């Protein structure tokens, strides 16, 4: 498997605090069957996280350390961009990294203030020559209330990423329900760990892979956990099944069940 959303590099953002924790995350990932990780350090206007050439140097040195510790894992370069109007407007001039220097750019939003015109944001990013990968969309309140926001984003060319822990119900019933809706309606293209540590939010995918394989199929699981990630790394077009607009079940029973 390949994890394209992970904060494994030591001391660069709110992920691994030091080399010891980063190596422990790497060992966890290896045991999970993860062969490659794209480190997606936060690119945030309000925090002084490590960016630019210094980040490249840290990736290179960490891969050398992985080999020295006989950990069969490769870490690639990327950023997770925090959305603001200014960042999107100036996307061409900023010193962020796409996912393994591809056309794909990972974007996150404020959980309480996602843009109302999210599909328009996707359109703007596409105009600039990038393909937006929308991070952990199941966590955003507006999308929990209206999953078809994601349907509209896909129609504009967005790639949708959901966290493995969310589909396993580790963040509550509403986020789990939203994850299920998106999966049931072909509105997920990537499942990733969004790991931040060795004790909390760990780089684990195996249980989620088994869940998807058992509920859907091995083909679906392979696409969501490995094949699409491999295509992103190669800067190629990913496998996108036809999305289905979500239709909420009506009736008293369904309303009671939703509660």
C-alpha cells in the first residue's frame, strides 16, 4: 500500500516530534504493509513550519536513516496546503510542494468554515494547472450535512481523499456515516492515514483496507489504497468511477436511524 497523506518527518510540523518518533511511525507503517509514504507537511500561513529546500534536505536525510535502520519504506515529498483565498490566488508563486512533484496538490480547509463555493475553488485550482486532492472531506461539517457538495467537486475535477480511521468509525457516528455515503456512491478516490504520530493518529491502513475489501471488493480496495496512489506518484490520471449523487432515504425509520 501507499500512503499519500502523512506527517512522518521529524520536527517539521505538528507530526512526528523527533527522529525517534518518526522512525517508530516508519516501523508501524512497514508492519501495515505500506511501502511508500508521501510526507505532507502543513503549508499554513499562520504557522512557521519548515518549508522549501530545507524540507527537501530533511526528506533525503530521513530516507538515508530509514535504510540505515533496515526499514523497508520510502518517503516522498509533498505538502498539505491550508486553504485561504490568498493562497489559491497566489498558488503559482508559492514555495509549496505538490505530491511527489506531480500535478496533484493536497488541500485542506477549516473544519468549521469550508468555502460555500467549494466546486468553484476546485475549478480555480484546475485553471492554474493543478489537480486538487481534497483532504479528509468527511470531517467537514458542511459535507456531513450535504455530501453532494463532493459530487459537485468531482464533476469539476477534484480528487477525494478520506481518512482510514474515519471509515472505521474512530471519529464518531456522523463522520463514519459520511464516509459510508461517499464510499457507497463512488465519491472516494484515495484512502490515507493522515498520521501524525506513533501513539495517536498512527500510520495504519490494513484494517481499513480489509473493511473496504470485505464490503465492496478487492479491486475497489486496491484502487483506493494503492493503484491510484501509484498513478499520482507517476503523475498520471487516476482511476475514477462514475460518481452517484446521494439521495437520502425518506421516512420515519430512516430519520430515527440517522439520529
